[in-house]
C-alpha cells in the first residue's frame, strides 16, 4: 500500500504538471471508485482550474477553483499516471481526467479499493478520524497517544487515528531509527524514546520522499511518470530478515504482529 512518501511523490508530480490547468473532462469507468456519493457529482469539476494540491497522511487533495476539493486515496493498488491525450488505457483504468494543454491523468486500480470523492459531499466518516500528519507529529501528541497503552508500538504507529501516513514499511524503519522494538508495549516508552520516535519519523519519511518512495518486489508502486521509487535500497530492516543489520551486523529478525510481519534488530532495538 502506498504510504506517505509515495503519496507525497505523486502529489509533487501532479503539482508540477497540472497546477493552473483547467479540467476539460472527467470520464468514470468504475462506479466502485466513486462510492461515497453519486458519480455524476464529480462532473461538477469540469471547467474548473486546479489551484492547488495537498496531502494529509495517505490522502491526496486536488483543490479546484470555486472551493471544491477532490480527495484521492490510492489504498492497496491504486496509481495515478500521466498520459498523453487519447493514450491507450491500461487495464483497470477507472477514471480519466483530461487537462487543457497538459494531457491526462489516469486512475488505475486493479484491486478497486482506491477511491475518489468530493470532500464536502463525503459522509460523516470522511476524514475526521485522521490524526496529525506524520510530518507534523509532535512529541506531546505521541506521548499522550501512547500513554498507558499495552498494544504493540507498531499497532499505534500504523493507526491512522494516531498518526496519519505511516504504514507497515515505514513503521519498521522508524522504530529502527528510534532504537525501539516494534512489538514493545506502547505505554512503556520513556519520554526520550518518544522524542526519538518523532525525530526518526521526520528523518525516515524525508529521506523516503527524496528517494521517490519504496517500490517492493511486486513492482506495484510507481510515480506519476511510471518510475519506481528507490528507498527500498536504503531500508534498514524492512524485508531484511536474516541479513546483517546495517549498524551492528547482527541478523535482522522478524516477528508477527497481527496479520503482518515486522522486522527489527534484536541488538540495536530495545
């Protein structure tokens, strides 16, 4: 699933190519992609100018003239791809946005978990549940969220109500940067450890954005131009079970937390 660095990489591509461009047309092929409201409402965007792009956690915002916000959530397998006008559509293309003088954006989603919706037409569950964006996380907020909790630390770092934008990959990398185990009871962390987590979050995510995100072996993630990310080459622990820790050379270990694998160094992380 694309996490904050991947979504931010896509946002920057959209901002670069389409800012200030009017939307000439919007074609919807899959109604599951627009499931929070009648699909026809999205055609209100036709003729409006893209005035800005934004992101909160894993949610991408396209801000249009007239005060309308289109939210894009890629979820498991969604991609946004820049294409020439009239380009052949890839399989599983569910939406096409045509821009004046700038080609098209195709929303491709094989598993159809991703979605598009107008923010002010969303149902109450909308986005009000999100915690602070991970790049704006404070030690005070995180300390309060972890206080007294017995759940594993990683479960809270990946809870979008606590921190928006961190998922399975980057939670492991952040825990390594902070020198704490992902399976440690969240409430057991000291204030210095919480401060290290916040600093690690900023550092890991910033480096991942600089590298264009992480593209794993399935090749599912790519940026707006079809290019893979390269941060997977810098992963300290994620997916590296049995390989030497980049800090101490002890083999990286794996533990199951819920339905997912988590990776850590038994020597560097406590």
